[in-house]
């Protein structure tokens, strides 16, 4: 690993009951995060290649950790997302360098595919501030039942010289979706949209 990892955070949610209604199968999702040292904290760098490489490494590592935490076959994952929060001695572009050029391909490799863009969010953050890790269907972005997010908050991160990098995975959509539109079962998954 090019950057030092101070801490991993993993959270699994399993919703079995929603508004008094049984959710079957249960809605299961995971958020897997790493708190890393920011190699460019406190200085401007025109070349952010090191962060792009870190993004590729974390894409694989965090996705594997998430799938293992859910205890499912990677093919069971229906939706995914990614996010990063940069400490005050960094800049927003540091999050973009980790998330956008290379994190998605290793995530898709672990999951055995995924045609849709991986939804993302990024922000500057002080320790303890929350960040939403968005979720969207991995093959068809128009599947409304899979529009969701997991909230991440680390009381001690990011420190000024750190970046929190997170991915989220889910085995289905929201509990009891009922707003219509394309569904997981009717999606074609050929173009990343439908």
C-alpha cells in the first residue's frame, strides 16, 4: 500500500422489519472504509498519481472486505457506491483523485462486473463529521429501488493530514420499495442505464 492506513471501519446493516412490515429477504448492506494518511497534506501538487494508485488499491481492498463482512458471493451484490472525506490540510481534488480515475474498475473486478457508473460523494471534513456514501444499482442506474446511501461518521477522522475513503455495497434495494420504475428483475444491464 502506498499510503499508511491508520484504521479500518466496517458496518453491516440488516433490516428485517420496516414500518411494522416484514422485509423478506432482509435488506443487507455494508460500508467499508479506510482512514489513510494524505501524502499531499499541506502542500500543492500538480501530479496526483500517487492518490490515483491508492484509489485502485483501496477499490479492491475495501470491496473484498465489504463482501466478506456480508458473507455473500460477490455476484449477490446488486448496488455499490463510494465516497471520501479529506482532512483540513488537504483539498477536495485529493478525494477526486482517489475516487474517480481508478477506484471503480477494481471494485467491478471483485464483484464480477457492473455496467453503471459508481455513484460518489466527496467533501472536506473535520473529525466526526458525517459523509453519505451513495448507493446505486451496479448495472442499471435507472433502478429507483436501489437509490440509497449509508452514513459514515468517525469520531477521530479525518485528522487534518488524513483522508477517509469508503465504499458501500448492498444485496438489494431499499426495504419495501414502492415508487415504481425499472426494477432489478426487469433491468437489462447492457448500457449502465436501463
